[in-house]
């Protein structure tokens, strides 16, 4: 397994958008499959925030994670940027891919000079806590309980030695 930039694998944007929309579409009032696709197309144009990292294995897409300027309009007053859309295919789970994705995203945020990175999660507080994230608050998003968490990327990278994928040249 390795991490790569979405811009190197644009052919996966339709499938990835469908996965994201199926997983989280219910949390957002006006988010459509087309909006998810457009967002990923935009991410493919850059390696700076906002962008998306992919988990690949022998040319196959296994998952993704995004660095976003905002993840949910209702939470935007908490600051920016956000880690979002962590997704690993069900058949690829349990092999450490989620951890690899989060570590790469945090390392990239550190490289970008991000002081504090945030996320919200519905079900995976323990997973993120194990990766060094701190609980900031418990709130709700459209009636769904969520936990807002944060991490200081530079401190985490110094502690773990994680690194971001190479930025594409040229």
C-alpha cells in the first residue's frame, strides 16, 4: 500500500465521489453526487489544501482522505483546515490503511504550515485518539451526534516521523 495524489489518478474520481456521497451524503442538506465529483475534480488540480490523498495497492484504489478548508458549513466557525472523507473500502479495512492515510494527511498539513487541523467523526473517536487527536467538543450536525477533534500537525510529525507523499513535478 502507498499514498498518492488524486491528481495522478483522475480516472478514480467518479468511483470515489460515489463512495463519499453514499457514506456521508445524508449529513449535508445540499450536497449532491455532482458536488462531490466537482470537489474531487478541484482537489485533483492541486497538492495544497484543499486536496485529496489516495490509498493505492498495485494500481487499485483502496481509499482516500481529504484536507479541506471546511468540512461542514455548520462547523466552519471552529477554524480551518479540516481532515475529512477518510474512507477505506470495506474489503481493505483492518490492514492499517486508515492509519496510513491519516498520518500522510497530517504530515502534509505540517508541510503546509497548518498549526491546528480539525475533523469531526460520528463513530471513530477511539481510532483518532489512538493517532494523537484530542477531543474539542461533542455537538451535533443536522441532529446527528458528532465529535470535533484536533491535532497539531508539526508536533505529531515530530513525534511519529510521518511524511507526506512526494509532490508531483511537472
